[in-house]
C-alpha cells in the first residue's frame, strides 16, 4: 500500500503510461534523457495521448514534484531536456 508521502515516487517508478529506464532523471546528459523519454513514449502501448505529450508530461511531472529540492544546475539540465524533446519530436 502506498503511503501518501510516497505516491509521486510510485507514479514515477510505475507509470501506467510509460516504462522509464531506471534513474533516467538523474542522468547528466539532456540528449540521453530526452532520447530515453522518447523511446519509452514511442514504445508504450498504454499511453492515452501522443508520444510527445506523454514524454513531456512525465518530465514536467518530475520537475513539479521535485520543486524546491532541485538545484539550479539540475533545473538547467531538465530545461534543456525539454528543448531536446521538442527537437526529437520535430516540434521546433
């Protein structure tokens, strides 16, 4: 049973829509993170939206849940991941 405190961790680890690689949000390379999110979204058969929306939603979910605990360096890397995702999905 999930405690109220750990619900977001469980969503990140056991997302219904995407099967994420372990530790994907702790990597330092924005291109590698974006490629992994794209791959997970493209391969998912359970998502309810487009692959781009699923990947971006999972990234935003992580950023929003981490909130004040993200260092400025981490925020910068994850912001770059958004740009890389847009490039990979040809949304720029």
